[in-house]
C-alpha cells in the first residue's frame, strides 16, 4: 500500500452531489483523505491562511467568488487547486493557475489519480514541487511610468509623452502604426476629465474584473481603451472614486497590468508617487492601496518623476527619489522633471547642482542623472479646456529627454512583467499572515 494521506478542502454550491460523495468516500476510508467541507470561498481563504497544512482544495466552478486570486492564494499556501467542472468547462481554468480539472460525475479513481499526480500527503510536504503558471510569452511594449504628487503636472506630462510617442515609428516591422496606451493609474484619476471622454466606463476597474476569471486577448484588452483622435493614442480611464482601490485584488491587478504591457508598443502610466508598503508601515492594506504605483515603478523601462520648483516641491521630489531607490529601481531609469523652473540659465544650473548635491547626501550609494528643467507657461489652460494636445514647444525638452533616455537604457530582463516574486522569510519571523 502507498504511505499517503491527503487533507483536502472542498467548496461548491449547496446540495452539490460531488461534495456529498467525497465526504462518504472519506468517512468510509474508501479514499486515504481527510475531507473538510467549506461553506464559502471566504472560509477557504481563512483555512489557507491558518497554520494547518492542506494537500489540495477542490473548487466547484459554479461557486460564487472563484477567480484567479483564490487559485493563487491556494498555491501560495502550498495547496493544489483542482476545479470540478461540468461536461463543458465554463473557463480555461489551467490558464488561470488550476493544477487540474475533474469533470462531473467525479469517481474515486479519478480523484485519487489527480491527488497522486499533483498533490502530496501532509507528511511529505518537503518534497512538493513548485508549479509555474503559464505566462504569455508574447513581446511586451515599452512601459513609461509618470509619477508625481498631486498638482505637480504629472497628468499633463503623461499626455505630452503619450502624444509624442504616438508620432514615432512602430517598434515592430510588421506594424504600420505605433499603438500607444495611456493608463490612468492614479487614485484620484482625472485623465477622463482632461480628455473630455464623457464617460468612464469601461475603465481600469472593469479591465481588472475581467482578469479575475479570464486571460483576454490583446484585442479584448484594447476594447477597454478609448481612442482619442486628437491625441493619437488610446486612453484607459482610472478609478471613479479614490476608495475604489479596495476592489483591485493584487494578483488580478498584476495580470491586468501585464496584459496591457503586451497589448501596446508603448504604455504611459499616470500614477501617484506614494510607494509605502508593508515593510515600512506594517500594514498590508497600505501596500495594497499603493499597489499600482509600486508595481508600475518596478516594472517600468523609464520612470519620469515630476516635481514643482520650490522648497516644498523639491523636498517631496527628494523623498520620492529615496523611496524609488529603496524599491531597488536603478537611477539610470529615473528622469527627474522640474516644472516651473526659472528661465535664467544660471538659475537653472544652480537649481540642478543643488538637487544633485542634496540627492548625494540623501542617497549616497546612487547617482542621479541631470534633471530636466521646464519653465512655467501660463497659456496651457485653454488647450486643456478644449481637450486638445498641448503645444509641442511646451514639453519639447521632456519628450526629447524621454526619447534619448529610452535609447540609452538597457531592456528589462527576460522575466515576465508584473509577476510576484517570492519573499524571503527572516529566521524567527512569522512572515505575512494576511
């Protein structure tokens, strides 16, 4: 006989036949399993976050709340997710991370075979092999994250960069035009207002929701964007309210960002400059709130940080630069833009030297490239009011610096974009429990 014992969780809609059958097989010792029946997905999450170890979790595909996050949560806990489907599965569950699917009616032979192939007994967990979820290997575009505090000109700068990139030749020989996507990833989203879209649905929330239970194609992802003929690029409206960040689940949001990254030649993201996470604050909620800003900065080919000239603006810029360095972002990928800089060449040089000297004192282990100085223009409001692109002369120095920096920086490594990396646990530390 095999020396095996599986501890299995199960959840499905009430009065589901296979739940009752598996319970009888476990109680009669027909199968070497301990079966724990859960009443909801929330109970499954709670048990997976407990100290007890589980071999597998059986998930009915008609169960409310079953999505990519639940499957990845099970994998993170070392529990093999198996989905029980009807004769025709409703979705491609293996593509969403499921280890296997079983078609109803479930038989003891098929269930035991699936457990022996994918799961492992609770007494042999040290031999569990890691499973890599299939990742789309199609080429990704160039990601530019435009970050900055509110009122520093971040949104207008992102519009100018996207409009400039839309006029560039395509990066792929077979493509006749350059596809540029502008993503409003700010918690206080206003790109829909600046472009006078008239509506904000569909937007970022709907695209993230789609990735809960599907892997959409590039065309399906682009359908969520709004094309602006005046600007020449596509726009993805952001959150409708600041508090809506709580609806963006981590793994589903990362999958949506990765799909956007693969669907365009250039992606310009308008985001906040708040990067605090659990390690700095002790709160996983704060890290989830800042998920968009943190992940966009980490995966960007170029980070454009905007700041206002002045004591307050420069102080915030230095703080943001220090936080970016703490996120292990190379300073060669950071372009600091000072808006409202003095027109005098001598005053600009003094301001640049002051910024570089303060940055060296704040982060002595890194060197910052020379920032871009942009004088303040007072004639931009009519262009924004009419929903037309700002004049190229207003942001010509920024777009020229972006093009030059994109040619200088090396491409990102070959790892898939927006993939969660394993976190090392400090000896004697309990790690993340939520």
